[in-house]
C-alpha cells in the first residue's frame, strides 16, 4: 500500500477534528461513548483536547519529549470546547509547513518512526476514530474517506498490533492472511508469528502476534474481505460490527488473527 501524502494527513486532521467538534457541540455532556463506556461525551472532548495539546508541545519542542504536565481540566462543557479549539489550533499551527522527515519524539519503538511524518499520520487516525466516537455518542454519523480508512487499516495492523518493543522479539511462522478492501481495491498482508520477552516491569510475555508484510508472492492461508475499508477500519478499532465480512481459506488462521486483533489496543 502507498501511504497518503503528508498534506493529505494534515487536511484530514483538520476535517476530522471539525466533525468531532460539531458532533460534541450540542451533545448531552453526560452521554456515554459506546466504544469507551467509562467515558462521557465531556471525557471524550477532554481526551482529544489533551492529545492534541500534547502533540502540539511535542512538535514545538522537537526532537525532545514534551513535559508530562497536563493542563487543568475546565469545569464546564463550554470550557472544554474552548480548550479543544485552542489545542487543535495550536497543533495545526505547529505541524503546518514541516517536512515529514524532520526528527521528533514519538512513542514508537521503531527509530524510523521518530519523525514528524509519524505524528501527521497518527493524529489523522486519532482524530478519525474519536470523531466516530463523538458521532456515536451524539447518535449521528457521517461518511468516512475510503483512502484514509484503508491507510488506517494498514496503520492499525502494523503499528498498533504489529509493533515490537525493544525488550521483545518476534519469531515469524509460515502463515499468511490477507485483508482485502473491495471499494478501494487494496490489500494488507499479515504474517503470523510468536512474540516473547520480559517487559521493563519484569512481566514475561509469550503470545501469538502478527506483522504486516509485503505481498509474499504466494497464496494466503486465509482471506478476510470487507466491502469497504471504512468497515474494516472501524472493526479493527472496535467501533463497528464484525459480521459483514467474506472469509475464505483456513478458518483456523482467521480465528488466530481475530484472537490477536480482539485484544485491547493500549
């Protein structure tokens, strides 16, 4: 798959944040967020506001990590909307005009991702998924850009599920599953394997894992086909149903992939 241009990511950050803000402007502040039932609409508004405030400070202070200090939470819905507006404007201003190759701190375990480009992409998808959260809390919906969703599928599988921290190792197995998105005629391949290691807290890990890989030039063990990239993206992020996909091949491989991707995203 070919990633979007960084100007496109920036435009999507702006448009998805606008839709997020519109959905939460007149919502009941106590409305629950279906995908995050412990959150109210105001909690969601505060969350994305602090996320964008944080990344604004990261970009402004690059390549050093920003201070962990969190702003004081406003006590009213109107105050939270104002805080979000300021945070969003600050992040957009910080990102505007920067080359994606410029170094910046990020939480990625891959040194190649310590760039402004990683932030462009991650924040476009952060805004998209929380826009969906906002609309679900408000009882409304709007279209999702198909190319952004396809990129989100690859990002979710590769970064959120396929990353390997420096304290662990991944052992690949000769099993491949292909995710097809019919509306954009694009596919993402994953290879199954085993992850093992002991984390910094001394907790050992030994579990099935997957990594995004290029087309290996062979038939996949199984295929998971979605009619739309948006449906697949939302399913991977636990924001949509999982019963409207066409499955082919070895169903045990599909079950293994599902078990991996049903785990919470940290």
